[in-house]
C-alpha cells in the first residue's frame, strides 16, 4: 500500500476513494479500523471513520489507530480527509486530529485545503466559498451539528488547535508546484505547521498535489488528492487497474437523514413513495427502524424514508430534546432500517448524509467496499465485498435534484451497450 487515507465520515471517504480510483490507483475503502492485513495489490487504502462529530479526544484516538494500521501496511504518505465545507465546531474535530497526526508523523508542513471546485467549493484568501456565496451564507451556518458561521478557514482552524496556522495565497498557488513548495517551507520556518492553501480550480489542486510530493501528511477535501497519484506514477510505483463494475440486481431503497438544501431538494424531486420520519415521532417512540423498513418493503417502486426537515424545525427539536440525543436516535433508526431492508431483500441502498451513511454502514457490518463508477462529482457507486449489496453514500450537500433516481440506476449492472 502506497497511500493511506483516513476519512472522518463514510460519504467523504467514498468521495476520496472515488477521486483516487479515477486517477488510476487500486483503492479499497474500509469501514472502521481493520484488524488484519490488507489484501495484496491495494495501492490506496481509505479507512472510513465516523469521527466528525464525536468527542475530539475519541476522534484523535480512532484516527491515530487508523494511522498506525495504514503505516503497518507500508504507506509512504497519508491523507486526512474531511468535508469540503470544513464541517466542524470551534472545539474540533479537524484541528485536533490534524495536529495529532502531524505530531505522530513528525511533519512540519501540513497542507489544509478543503477545496473541491467540481462541487463548487473554492478557497480564496483563506475564505471558503460554496458556489458564489461565502460558507457562512451558504446554508451551512444552519447545519444542525456543525454550523459554519465563519468562512475564514484560518480563523476557524486556529480555534481548534494549539499549532500556528499559516496560509499560501492564490497568487502563489497559481504560480505552480515549485512556488508552493517554497511558500510551505517559509510558513514552516515561521512555525506555522498547519497551512491553509487557496484553490479555485482543479489546476490549483493538481499543483498542490505535485507540491505535496514527499510530504508525510496532507489534509483536505477529496480534491486535494487529485494530484497525489501522479507522484507515485512518476516514481514507477503504480500498477493500477481493476475489475469492471458489475453492479447488483434486485430491489432498491433510499434512506435520508441530511437536512442540507441539496438533499431536501432531492427528497422533494423523488417521485416514488415517501415516508417522513420526524424527530418528534422518533423521540416519542412512535416509529422505529423496523417499522420504517416494513413500510418501505410494502411499497412499489423505490421507497424513500427521510428525516430531512427544514433547519428551523430541526433546531426546535434539538432545543427540546438535546442535539446529540436527537441525532443519535435518528441515526440508530436509519441503521436499524437498513438492516431490516437488506434482510427483506433490498440489494441496492442509497443513503444521504454523512452521519446517516456512517450509521447504515456500521449497522450492516460492511468491512470493505469496492469502488465503482461515479454517480455525481464526489459520489461513487460502491459494492460491499462478498455481500451482493451495492451502496451509494451521498454527502448531504452533493448531487443534483435527480440524484436518487440516477444512483439507483448506477447501482445496477451496466446495460448492454455500456450505459448503466
């Protein structure tokens, strides 16, 4: 294994795995820290953790365990993957994890770049934009778990870590890899180990990837990994290639726990049967995962079970019952529903929301995932190894309005003639 990656949620991890696979690496995604050696031939291992919103100390502990396992597999470089909207709180968990990994690896120059221009996430003068809006005006300021109220990634990160935070501006990034390397070195010499780098295009990300050749640790969204495979290829270390996507036949269902604007639009656009699961109903014990699955299995077409309310409604429920309690109960419901759906014959399962996807994968006990074709930027089709189960794990903010329909189709075997 050449490249070891640690994702702080399951959707982001599949996003990263997709990026690396498209760039020609042989990739396997693992659910949680594996306990045994990796299979032969894996060039990039992506360990998916459910650590984005847990206690920062626990996030650090799990991340260091993953780092240790990846190092044991022979990895030469490591990536800490977090959301392209830098989802975190003033306490963490991005800063504490990045700091701990930098110390463990002895790295003094750590790129911090959540940019993903393909999905509209760019960084300019240290500020994160979503499309044409600042992060703090994009809807992310109303996120129920990680409200992003400051678009300046330098300020936000500085609140989370004891390490000094540096910056490489857009002008330097556009000058290319050599200029970026000099800037990173200058920041490190000034004692700034965590270095936010601007990026407004894929060309910028490729330049950052080239500049990262030889660095032990890189952090960011999946886009930061775009240029890393070429470094290994240039060194003659990649074999690449993999089997063709086969897909899975059978029934399909959708589970959505994201309250993002994008997911709410996808829920509204879905033309199949829908069951809304409200926080109030869950907290009152009026519905559980088994009942939600029973409803879904009785429907024709592709059923959607969702808890994707308006942020104001979610905030009211959190105020009444507690933020962690509401989130935890809904995640458990989605995990229970996923198990019951699969036991009832569902073989294609689409999930929306990082926390929901993590809960579903953990509940299903999926150990490793094969990476298939890209459904939308950052969202690949996935197949659970040896399970006859295909998955699409979508970050809340990703995908067009018709994502659910296209995802269900993408998880099936390709039609003759090429299109899936």
